[in-house]
C-alpha cells in the first residue's frame, strides 16, 4: 500500500466545484463576520436560522444526496470546499451533522427510510448523529447503548453524549448494540426525552447529552444490519474529511488574524512582524495550511471516486492529521503572538484555538490518525 | 491542455524501456548524491558521459527550442523522463546549473548570439556551468556582493572572490554577479550579471573540503581577469533583477528548466525498509509505536510535497495565495530530507557510528552521508531562514526583518 500511496498524486477539481468554492467563500464572508460569530455564541440557538435556510437554498444540504431524494448528487467531496469556508468563517450551522446523517441514511437505509427523511434534509431539515458515549472513545463500533426487540418495536436504553443540534433535529441516527453487534437506529426528534446542553470548548457548537431509556421506536427504523459496518466506516471517514476541511479553513483565518496583528502592533519601535521569532512561525503556519490543503483536496478527489477503498482511507487520515496539526499550531501561536491581549476573551485567537481542540478531539487526533496510517501502510 | 492518455502511456513505456536498456551499471566507485558534491575527475567524467547519453537519446531539453539544441517537444514528455530517472535513482544530470538555471535564464533574457553560443553545450554537457553568487563576506545578503567588474577600455576587469562555487573546478562557464558601480544609489543598483568563461587568466578555482571529507565546491579567486562586454546579460546595473530571475529558476519557483534531476534524495519507503531491517530492544524498529507514528508523518510530508504541485494546477485552489506553493517547495523539500535522514540515523542505533567505507556500515553509510549532504539544500540556494523570510514577507505581507 505504501508504494501505491506515494504514487497517487491525483487531485481533480471541476468547474462546478470551483463555482461552489467561490460562492461559499463569498457567502461565509458576508454572513459570518466575527462579530456575528460572537453574537451567536451568546444566543441559545447558536446559529442564525435565516442563514441556515439560505444554506439549504444554495443546495448544500442536498449536495451528497441523490436526485431522487431532492439532492444534486454532486458527491460528498463537493462539500469539502463549502465546509472549509465555513471553518474559515467559524460559521455555526447544523450542516455537517445534517449531511452526515443524510448520507448514512442514504447508504444504509431502506427505501421506506429514505423516502420520508432525505427530501426533508435536502430542504434544510436538521438531522444529526448520536454516536458518542460517556466512556467511549473514537471507535464507533462498541456502544454500551443498546436496543432490544419487542415485537414490532425496539426498545432503546443507555445514553448518548456530544450530539450536535439534538434539540432541533428531525431525525437522529443513533448507534446501539443489538444482539451483540453494532446497529444504527433512527429516532425522531419528538421521541427524545430530556436533553441536557453540554458545556463544550468550542462555544460556537450546540451539543447535547440525553438518555435513551424509555424510548421505543418501530423496528423498521433500524438501518440495514448488513450495511452497518460500511455505514460506520463511512461516518468515520466522512467526518474526518469534513473536520479536516473545517480545521484548515479555521487555520487560514487564524493566520490572517496573526498577520493582521503582526502588521499593526509595534514594539521597540518596529512592527512586531519584523521579528523572525514571530515571522518564521507564521511562515510555518502558512506552509502547513498550504500542504494540508493539498492533502485535503486529494482526499476529496479519492472520496468521490470511491469512498470505501483503503487508498481513500489513507488520504483522508493524512488530511485529518495534517489539518489538526496546523490548526492547533496556528491557534496556539495566535494566542502567544497577541501578548496580554491574546489572553483575553476579546481576542479572536481563543476562538480558533478552541475550535482546533474540538476538531482534534473529534474522530481521532493527529496521533491517532498516524497510528491508523501506520497499520494501513507498513 | 489535456494530454491524450494513450500517447502518454505509449511515451512512458518507451522511456521505461530506454532506461531499462541504458541505465548505467555501477561504476565501482562512490558516486556523488548531487551536483554540489562532484569531488573527483572520475566522478565528473562518468556523469558527463551519462548526461550526454541521455541528451543523445532525446531525453533532455525536450521542451527547449530545436534551433538551439533542444527538441521542441511538449513539457509533459520531459516531466515523464525526469520523474522516471528520479524514481530509478539513476545518476543525476551533472550540468544542473546550466540545465536548470543558467539555461532558462539565457533562453529568457539572453541575446540571439548567447542562445546560439551556450544552449547546446549545456545540454550535451560539453559546457559545464557554475554559479558565482556567494562571497566570503556576503552570502544571504547577496545584494551586497562586492566582487568588482571595472570597465577598462573595451573590457571588464574582475577582482575579488566568490565562494562555495559548486562544480567550480570543472566548469567552463560561470554565471557571475559582480559590482560594476561602486557609487550606485543603493547596493542593488550597482550590480551587473555576466556569463563568463572560467578557463582564462586571472580566474583560479581552489577546491574546499566539505564536512563529509569529499570535495565539491571551490573558492574562486579573480585577479585582474579580463572579459568582453558581450558577457553581460541584461543591462549594466540591472544585475539584481537577473539574479532574482535566476534564483526563481534555481528554487523551482519558475518553470522552463531543461529537465533531469539534480540530486538523489531518499524516499520514505527506503526509511521504512530500514526500520524493518534494524532492531530496537530486540524487535524490528518498525514495531515501535513512536517509530511508526514518525514514519507515518514522513509519508504525509512526502506525499504532501508531491500533491502541492498537483493542486497548483487548479487555479481556484491556489488563487488566494498563488505564490505560496512555488515559493515554499525548496524550503519544505530540503527540510524534509534533512529531518528524515536525521531520523534514519537514530534508527541505526549503535551502528550509526559506522561511516561510508566501513564494511559494517548499514546501507554503506548512506544515511549519515545523506544527512550531512542534506544541508547542501537547506543552506545552498538561499537558507531555510531566508526562505521563511521570503514567505513571510512576499506571501504574507509582513514587514522586512
Ligand atoms: C553545498 C553548497 C553548495 C553551494 N553552491 C553554491 C554555488 O554554486 N554558488 C554560489 O554562489 N553559492 C553556493 N553556495 C552558497 C550558498 O548560497 C550560501 O552559503 C547561502 O546563501 C548562505 O550564505 P552564507 O554561507 O554566507 O551564510 P550567512 O548568510 O552568513 O548565514 C549564516 C546563518 O545566518 C542565517 N541568516 C543570514 N541572514 C539571515 C536573515 N536575514 N534572517 C535570518 N537568518 C539569517 C542563515 O540562515 C545562516 O543560518 C553553496 C552552499 C552550499 C552549502
């Protein structure tokens, strides 16, 4: 696998994707300036529903869905430039959990499951994934939460954590254990009991924990058991890829924040950007972002060719590792390079550093990715 | 412009077949790893013959104009040849300075006479080129170069010295940055750029021993050496602009090179093979979790380097900072090699003590030698620190240091 990996230098980027990138860039710059990001942090909902409706109108929620379900069938890789721009603008929307849930239902759902849920997603209905558990790690396959069959229904038990936008989701894809194997089951928003909003490091997120005890749903809400393993793998890789996109976008605007300060703040009679102790790390952040983007768009290319190959997994994990590393470095240095101001809530550096902690801790940090890569490559 | 896949495949097959048949056999003596390390006449003659053979096969200067000795073929063909010879770790093209920076410079800015006089000999390796930029007191601060070129009658008279002149002892020509005006408004304005012969009275390249114990570069002394005004390229006083154009070719930031590789670097798969072979705590090093993670990181780095070029072909993916990818390649590539060879030395354990020449040295001492030689690229051509200044200032718009 190593030689094949080194030889594959494919990056495809269509005119359609270029248009998408351009549109997303302008949209995010317009709708998500930093003061707006900060204002939304203070609000309970955490995002602007009018902006979200526009995202749907732009077709972003349906990009990875087939035309039969109201999507455009562009493929999951096409979301990469969009999510990258959203990361750049620290934009809060339920887009990522929604498209992931949609793609999983499309992948492992029956027609009877796809028909009610997917067109809604294409139109901007929120969907999400409930995978995390209190004592769980990054492995998606072992859940303490479970379901048991009870005639035509299944009864859920256990609890889920770190579920984004659970409070407004129409449908939630929940991972559980059924007869000793991992299964995915669809739960509708109205079927959930009490939700507790969790306090998370990235304050632009709205994240919840909840108990599954007492919930029962029709048995035909279980996704195809034969496709569960695939679905879990898809979730992991697609999430890693979008996290990488978000992280690189964030790192890029973090670099802009650094450069702005280095070009305005003076000490000892000169702009601090003239000091190489600051300039050189800034250049390193730049090269990290540039190289990260090369890896990211390679991953997106392979993902759209065939998401399920080892080559795609390798490309995605590389992009995630590279993106996390540079996003963390950029955020970390942004704090330091702002001096005392960097220590304040008011300085934007914290927004980026917090987001990079979130992305890193999501679906495996750089070290985790490299462990997996080593197993795939050596 | 899209390339017909069939044509591409056919040409690739042709190239592979030619290298299968013509790759030189092991000469029985140690070959240098790059054009900066050619230390003996034996090495030099061997490499010169090899370059000539590649040129005669039609595989060098493929995209250069036929009228000057090139082949007027599309660039993608040359790229395939270059990639193939790099991959096979064949001996490099010894006339690197001619092929990759003096040549493109002459084709870009030279007069018709200069193109006719120099291009063919660059390709055939009959005319080896060297570069007279750095001076003992002015290296990174190249704009401060002080070697004097004074007009005397119808000639320029050269006095001073250049240093770290790679291939200086073997070269027939030099690209030279010299000061023609001591009283110019600023340090840059007094500089001019020349294409000069090396084998004339008053020019004396004296070899300097490198840290590996081998030779490869010289200090070149100029003592009343006289050259014709036709040696000038660009305007008198316009040398700095020409030097900047040269450096863009040298660092790969601008295209137009004749092709062929200029050094044999290590690929991460070779370090992986080493990690399988050597032991740590009685087990293959490749079983060690930290070794595995570090190797995975090198795979990411190496792959990222290649992918940067692939991404640069898509304008929308680089339009925010089009200069970034071209300006960072030399920095990332050279530092990657240094770090990876350094890591390989750690893998050797106790055996790291053995160097080239000892029968117990793993891989013939390759890793230590490669590590030491990797500094040629982190220092030569503008140091890593200077490259970071360039990225910070030109790409990010930070103030000058
Ligand atoms: C193997 C090899 C082959 C070479 N071949 C040639 C050749 O063929 N022709 C030729 O002309 N030259 C050649 N060089 C010379 C090379 O270009 C110079 O060595 C290089 O530009 C650095 O100059 P210097 O040696 O004077 O070091 P200095 O400029 O004195 O640098 C010393 C240290 O200070 C750092 N430094 C300097 N300025 C700055 C700054 N502004 N900011 C931060 N750090 C700084 C440098 O990074 C370095 O670490 C070669 C060098 C090597 C190693």
